[in-house]
C-alpha cells in the first residue's frame, strides 16, 4: 500500500502525472507529454495516468549527460 508524500510522489519513489514528471526532468508539460507518448521516457500509463520511477528518470538523464 502506498501513501502520497508530496502530492504526486509515493514512498516507493513513483512520480505520478505528466506535470510532476516534467518537474523532475526539468521540461515543460507539453515536451514531457510528447516524450511519454513516443516512449522516450521510462514510464507507463496506469489508470489513465502516467507514472515513472524517479530513480529511472534520473538514471536516463545521467546516462545522457555522461555520454555528451
């Protein structure tokens, strides 16, 4: 069972919703939505809402920054 910590993040490190994911990756909600729809972010749709693990989002962008 999960409890909401700060609105859109759970004890499991899940980030719920496109806007919350956008804040984590420092992109606009529109950019984030397009990335989610294209499958460019490690996220899934659950009950009509996008959900991603904060750790997976950070890992994805850390990999990009190290290879650039």
